[in-house]
C-alpha cells in the first residue's frame, strides 16, 4: 500500500500512474517463474545488494517450501538458489514499470473512484496522474491524497485489469456520460 499526494502530469498515458521510484523499491510484487522470465529473475536474485525480498520454491509435493528471505542470505547462497530456480517458483521483486496498481481517492462514492492503472516509475515523492483521468477521482491538485494498492496474486491482477482498468471505463455507470475528458 502506498499513500501519497497526487500531482498532474501531461507526459504519461491515462492508463498509467507515475509512482515514486523510492516507494516502488519498497513495495514488492510476487512474480511466478516461467520459461519466459527465468533469466530475468535469476539476474534479480544475483543482484548485490539484494533486491529480491523473498523466494518460495515449489516443493516436490506440489506445495511451497519455507520462504527464503534474501536480506539474510549470503551472496554465495543466493547464487545457488538462482541456479536452482525452476518454473512455478515465486519471487517477490520490487515494483517495476508495467505492473498493475489500484488507485483510490477517498471518499469512495462511485465505481470510478477505484481504478486500475499500470505503473510508470518516476523520481520524486508524489504520484503523477494524467489530467484527463482526474475527474473520476475529483482531483484538483490542492494536496489531494491518493491510496494505491498493489495486487499480490496473478488472479487479483487479472480481475482488476478486467473490471477496473482505465481503458475499459470510458463511460460512467451513473449517467452514461464520459468518464474521461479534459
């Protein structure tokens, strides 16, 4: 969870939200190892200092072994774990560009007060939002505070992308008017 002030940005897409890089490095997202991302995850596991917070290995019985916490493991042991990485293992990595995030501004009155965006990392302390999406959140940039939730499973990411992703919400449910405009 991230809670911070929102500022206007005209250099990001309406479906993106600019997240401070420092905050993104503190919020870790689980990623399942597949044949497509195995090498990328191995590089993250071998990084020094460690950027991975947790590694859960699939056990032979189909469940998961006890998690390995990377902050407490030596570089040599991290390299051994990276060599043994297999499909289905779960790595908790820092949030990166393209990850899914739920954005909310309280009070939540309408469905469009909770919307899914994709992360775009920026330097700074505040989150950045495209001006065209601000009507949904009733943002006027006078210190408006936003809540951001990072889904922690593949199922939750898929669900919010289906039900609340900004490009799927161009029409308001209340009056069938436009939800996104300048």
